[in-house]
C-alpha cells in the first residue's frame, strides 16, 4: 500500500522538467489543481499549458499570482479538495530579496505553514548550488538562502524528488545508506 | 533477462566522467565503436585514449568529427554492427549557435533521427542548469536549449544515466515514484 | 550484514547539507570524531556546531585547521579509534591554487594516502560542474581539478554519497546499470 502524501518537494535544475512533473502529479491526483505562481509574468509555455487546461473540460487549474505572501496564499488555497502547486520557491526568494524583506524569517514562516496546511501541496524549487561559486556577492547570498530553504523544506515534506531531464529520481524517503565505520 | 537497448543518454556535469562511462559501454558492447565528435579539436585525454585504442589490436574506434550535421552523420554511421557514441550535444548546441543556425529546429531533426537509427547510439550531454542563473543572456538561452534537448532526448531514448564522479546513477527506466495525494 | 567502510566521499552542491551529513556519520560511528578543516576561518555555523559538541559531554570533536598539507594531517590524525572528516576538498584545491602549488601532483599524493590510512576517513567535496561553463579561465581550471579529483577519489573510496537538500543518494556501490546493446 502506498501512503498518502501531504507535502512534496520537487527539485531540479533550470529546464529540468520539474514544473511539468509537479503539474502532472497534481493533474493525476483526482483533486482540483491550484497553481500559486510566484512569477508575476508567467512564461509562454506555462501560459499555453494553462490555456490548454482551461479549454479542456475535464481539468480546470485555478491560478493565483503571489510573488511575496506565499504563507497567506497557502492558508487560503490549500484547503478542501484542492491540491496546490507552488511554482517556484526560487523566484519567491528572488522576489523577497528585491523587496528587501527578511528572507530567513519568511522562510521560517513558510516551514511553519507547511506543518499546518489542510490539503496537499507540491513545492517546486531549483537546485542552484552545483556550479562554480558566483563572483557576485548577491548571487552567493541567494544561493545560501535557496540551499538552506531546500534543506528545511526537504525535512518538512513527506516526499522529495529530484528531476533530471524530465525523469524523477526519488530522494526522500531515502534509500537506506547504512555506513558502518 | 536484460532488454536490448538501442539508444542511451549519458548526462553529467563537466569532468563528471560521463564520456569515459559512455566509451566503456561502447567498448564492452561487442560492436564496432564509432565516435562522432562534435568538438573540432579533440582534447588530449580523448586523443590519447583513441591512440591507445588504435594501438590495441582488439579494439578499433572509428572517429568522425562533425560539429554541425549530426543528423547526417548518424544516418551514415549508426548502421550495421556499429555502436555510435555522440560526444557531446553540449558542444553541438554551442556550434549551432555560433553558426547562427536554428537550434530548436536542429534539435527537432535530431529527435526525429533518434527514432530512425538502425544501430545503437549513445548520446553524451551536459547538465548545465544546476548553478546560479547566468548574468549573460546568451548563456541563459544556451541553458534553455540544452535543458529542453536533454528532456526531449530522455523521452526518446531507452535509457538515461546520470554520471556522478564517474559512478552511474540510473535515471530511466525510473524508479517508480508513486505519490498518492 | 553491512560491510565495514573505511573511506567515504560525500558530494553535494553548496548548502546541500553535505557537511552535516558527514558529521552525523562520524558522530554515530562510535569512534572519536576528528575534523580536518581546510578553511582557515571556520564559518559561524560550523563554529557553533563544534562549540555545541565541545559543551556536550558525550561527544568531543578534535579539530585541526590544515589548509594545504592534507596528506600530512591524515597521516597524523587518521589513526587508532579516530574517524576523520575532511571538510572540504573544494577549499583545499582553492588553497593549493592560491599557494601556486602543483594541484594535480597534490591530488595524486592524496589518492595514494587514501590507500594507506589506518582509520576511517570521510571526505566532503563539492559538485561544481553542473552549471554553465564559467567565463573565467581560472574557474574553468578549478572546475577541471575538482571534477578529476572527485572521480579519482570516488574510485578510491568504498562509498560515495550525493547529498541533495540534506537527503543522501547512494552513488557507490552503484545500482547495477546493465545496458546490452
């Protein structure tokens, strides 16, 4: 028997197929899919996908643009028979930095919210730490926030999946790594 | 019983050991290995490896340098008892961009060719999307092309392997990730 | 039965949780944990962690700062009932480059030392090759050294783990990838 999952974190690099994977999970869940988009302007691909779904009788995405107040949006949307996809946390951190809000504090509020949601949520986030150290101090700060949030969320979520070229690699529950020294 | 594989995609970061892994697969296949090199000047390590193999009676690599017309090269080489290694798609995309060709169209032609090849082919490609967003617009465009091609090829190929520090991690066929919300 | 592990390599991106994972392995090993820190100034998080452990009766980390002579430090520390964590090889390569030492030669000496250590050692190293090719020639050289060392060490070590958002993904021993063409 498969356990019921309440929260999942979908990680991947840029153009790794992580958003498509998350959307597919939501569409196949039997629940009403709701997208909380942290980007203010959705990209063409996403807009086309949503238009396609809106045109399709069988599947209606609710869409909400929320660049900053993710905690409030989750409290309003992650309820009843909804399944919420938050896409993505990387843009959210960027938006918080641009708005000069306290990123670490907002991330703590998000983690607390994850323990309180009343319907399933799928978070989409980028892996940004596997390149060379950026020259730019702001990029290094951003990378630190992103990495710390990914770790905290991975702890808080039931499942973590790394998407590589569109293919899912299960990260949590982890394969037992039992090293005896 | 292990199924016969016709097409494989080997992904990895820079200096991850992906080329060595792909070459090992070809050398152990029992078929005549042919390298389609998209770099015009092969690096020393590769040149040494090929020289070593040419000197070795039991194993003769055919080598073809083809920076742009990968589809034509596959049609000519991926035949009979050959096994073809294409190394790598990252340089190929770079070459297409430098030559101001239509990258998206060339990628579609490649995907179509993959469905038509008459002998096994192993593609080598880079993971380039797991660092910080590049400052440079051309680098962002490149990253998008690369990520989209990796996703399309992963869909089209029988097997996908991610190489980490020389060690293979199977990505496709995927471990069943069955999330019930 | 689980085999006894003598050497492990823990890989991950920046802020992936690789250090915490390595430290946890050492703390749970039943051996005296010794940290060889290649950074000259430890970061606050690490300093706090060590202070916490020093204050804690049950667990006393030995800490040694060694930016360059890792081979000498291993010969002195990786003995008896110790378990040594080397954190991290990425800073070590950077230190060698800054000191204008021969990086490739030092890496060979380290690999040789790995075969000679008399007590368990856990190496922590960064994945730095999964972003866009750096503009900067020194960054490209660094990336090549790092990738080659990770491959060599992965070959020499009993176990390799990739840490993603704090979750371990076993890389070596590898899942059998048996491709028949």
